[in-house]
């Protein structure tokens, strides 16, 4: 495996990542390596905090690693699950379930009935 950052900054758009066919690395490991080799915080006074920049870069690195190693569909689904865990799950009352359906920008959400056998894939 080879990671070649073209510029030290918080962006993965111009990074070359070469993986051999026998490379046995997980998406999490690749994301960590990307962060270690490519993340450089912007110290401009108009930039977000170091923590905010690093969190955004980590999310971008996980998505890039998932795209490379798992494929586009799996990467998109994992990014949606991550966004739900970060921004939505805390809104759901304890011991309740919500069923969601999203197409483009239309999002529908309903409380699932307790009698329903709702299958929740806990990808934690």
C-alpha cells in the first residue's frame, strides 16, 4: 500500500492511494493511515477549530476508505448510518423505534408500533 499526499492540508481530493490486490487492510485502518499521513489543520483565524477540522477529515477519510475497499453502495450506507448516529439517534426517545424512508431530499419518519417486528441492524 502507498499513500502519496500531494499537499499537506485537510483534503483528500488530490491524494493518490495505491493498494495491492493482496492488501489486507480494513477501512478503519486505512482511514487512520490517511489521517496520519494527510491531515494538516488550517491555522487561519477564519478556520474552524482543530477538533472540528479533524472530525471532518476523519469522516472524509472513512468515506474514502470505504469507497476503495467496500464499494460505493456500502460506503454511502455507512456514511448515512454515521450521520444518523451523530445527528439523529439522540432525538429518539429511549425504548422507541423510528422507521425512516428517504428519497432525495424527502425524508419520512414514523414511530414503529411496538407490535411490529422491526429489524434493526445495529452497525455499531
